[in-house]
C-alpha cells in the first residue's frame, strides 16, 4: 500500500512489516548561504548574503522579494554557479549546484538580458536551441510551441529590435524554456512593464506551473507576487526575515473599512471616520473602528443618503513587506 502526500511518501509493506519514509526532493534547497565582496581601492569587505536559508518545493511558484540591494540577484548568481559563495550549501533537485548535471533541468531569464537584436525571435530561439544540441525536427517543433505559448507567432519573423519591452520579455521567457526545464528561474521578469505587459507575463508564468514546472522568480512588484505565488521569502539586508505560504503570512484581519457615500456633506460623518474627504459630490470615509461601520450605515439610511460602496481593507503582502523592511 502507498499513501502519497504533497511532501512525503509513505510506502508500507505488510509482509515483512516495515515502514519506509521517502522525502521528496525540493527543487531548490539553500542552507546558510554567505557571500562577501571586496570593494574600493582599499578593499573593504561588504557582506551581501549573511547566512540565508530557504527551500523551494517542486511544482510551485515561489516569489523571492526584497528591496534593491537586498541580495536577490546575488542569490541567483550563486544558485547558477556564476559566482561562488563563501559558505553554505545549495542543492538543485537533490544535487549540489557545483555538479554540472544539477543545471541541466534549469531555464533562466536574467534581469537585463542582451539579445542579438538583428535576429528574429524564431532565429534567436533556433540559436538557443543549437546551444543545447537539439536536432532540427525537435528544434523546429519546440520553437513553434514556445512562440505560441508566449503569443509571438505573428511577430516571430520580425527583428527583435522592433519589439516592445513586453515582447522582448516574452521572447526571453520562450528562450528560458528551449531545453524543456523542470525549474525556471526569472530575475525581475515584470520590471519596466506597463500593467498590460505585467498581466501577460503573469499569465505565462502561471502556465509554466500548469505544465508541471517549478518557478522561482524575484520581484519588487508585490501585487504581482501576491496574485500568482504559492510561497514567498522576504530578504532584507542579506537575511531572510520571512518565509512561508501566502495564506499563512497574510492574515484576514480588517485594517480599516472604506465607504463612499453620496447625498450627504462630509461634516455629517465627524466622529465616525478617522479620515473624511470630499471628492466632487461624493464623500470618502475611512473607518478604523469596526463598531462605527454600523453607525455610518445607520446615518446614511436615516438622512436618506446613498451608499455607493463599502470595502473592508484586509492585510496585504505590501503591508507585511513595508512593516518588515522598516522594522529590520
């Protein structure tokens, strides 16, 4: 009999009684990672990573967030063996990151990639596929699927120099999948995009997960992370200060309630809302005390006003991030 769970597999054989417990390997496991740099004419040691520890599980979208200079990109460079850590261990699907085989199942999109902009997207992906040694038939089929995945079929034969920033990001996402990786690492894939471009990239990242891939990406755009990530880690000053599932980090506690009312003057809500402001013929009221919400509603009904909206504002990832960064 086999009993499967998300993280642990129990194999039970009732012949010769024994119980075997197999722990499924994490996609990424980082333990006590440290990295210093020497800067300046008279070298001074600058500590970037100060003993960070976290894990990324297979099949999840993991957000790695922090302010600029916190150590996000340095972590990725250590993970990819582009720079050597001073201490600590990194495992990728159970293998040391020093082993070349550990990087075979990886796809990577750097924060500021450089593309040969005289190439078309199709030529660029063919060039990338050749680096992985794909045969012509396999290469052409995979390129067609990737162009469709990222929505670049119609622009596939345009030079990359004619692409917008969002289109270049989609081309970069396509190249990160050329080798059909199990783990995709994206460094600030949403940076510099307009709201429409961010939505397109978010949708593509979600499709990565639906295909069974693990996604590890850094970002400082908290709204996007909250929308698509299963778990997150927050790094501040080279240290992990929070890690866990979003549902565990973000509570449902109501911070305040916003009400928008028409037909009544702002003075009517004195003593009810901590913040009352007029916006044309509407009044915006921010109420911190939940007990006063009913008082505001009774006032609107009694004086024949119109309640246009009533919105409880619960805690968000941005609230947690701001509180964590300012407190650290």
